[in-house]
């Protein structure tokens, strides 16, 4: 089992046992962590983090930057901003996406609008992800 800690400046979003964690690192792409993973430190990209909890239940989190560290079967995700799937305001994320798309039509090179669009799209992706059901025997 992995011990997983997902922390933002506001609160601890998840602390518990898991069998799997997937995130995206800046410049490194998606990376998955399982028990026995080699030590690792990386910068988190704006991404959807997937955690498969000890129970088999899937947890999805929108993460907007930060760091991930893996050591001795402990995965620590320190995020600048993170939102659990059930906490995402879909209407607000859709409005943010619409605003960012409008700004990018005016100025396609607007870095702030590009970042806002990416954040909105990750929020919507996480909000609309249906967790897989796990059959227990």
C-alpha cells in the first residue's frame, strides 16, 4: 500500500492508503506511482490526479501546479490549488472556459488566458469523470 497525502494551502484534501496514484509533471508527462516506486520529485502540471484508494474507490482531483514527492511508499502531493471532484462548481468552470476562449480569440498569445483555459478544462474533465465501479468478491 501507498500512504498518500494531498495537501493544498487551504487544507488536506486526502490522507490515506491507496494502491495507485497518477499525475502529470511539467515536462515529464503522466506518471503513475505504485508500491515500491523509486524515489521521485517533480513539479506538478495543471492536471487531473487519480487516486485508487485502498477500498478500490477512485478519487479524482483537479490540481493546478505544485510538487510531487515519492519516498518509501509515501506519495506526497503539495498543490498550489486543488479541488476534489465533488467540490468543483461546473457552471463556474464553464464560465471561466468561455471567458478564456474569448480572450484567446482576441489575443491567441495571452499566457494568462491560456493558463485559465487549461485550469477550466481540467476542472471540467475531473467534474465529468465517472469513477469506475469495482466488483468485490
